[in-house]
C-alpha cells in the first residue's frame, strides 16, 4: 500500500499491476459464479446485467475518483473508498451459495 501511494512512475506502475490483477480476478470469477447460481433460462439476462454493471462501474469510477482528488482531501477519498469496500464485502457474504447442477 505504501508503494502505491508514492508519486511518480513507480507508483503508477504498481497501481496498474494491482488494478489489472483485480480485473482478471473479477471477470473470470464473476462469470463462473453466475453460471453456478443462475438458472439456464435466465442466463442471458444475468450476463447482460453483469456486463452492464461492470461497464457502468468502470466508466463512472474515473470521473468520481477524479472529483475526489480535485475537490476533496485524500483522507475523505480513503474514507469513501473504505466504506465502499466494506459495503462490497458485506454484499459478497450475502450472495447465495451455488446450486448443484443436475447430472445428465
């Protein structure tokens, strides 16, 4: 975390590495989870909602974080990001367990 907070090209490179790893984990595991939880006849709708939510989050995150960097203090940015992370963790633990597939 200390390395990412550093200014300059090194902090940017380390931050991009962490973001890339996070995206790789998100997109592969999200599709696998949907396949395990959603019934087959609703799979198209679920995949569309996942794609829409991911695209909206990626499109809106840059302007929102940019706003905080210019109009707020870094402490307020980290407080908002920490609260968002706790909310996401709470939502993760409330996800339903994957249902077993029928063996044909």
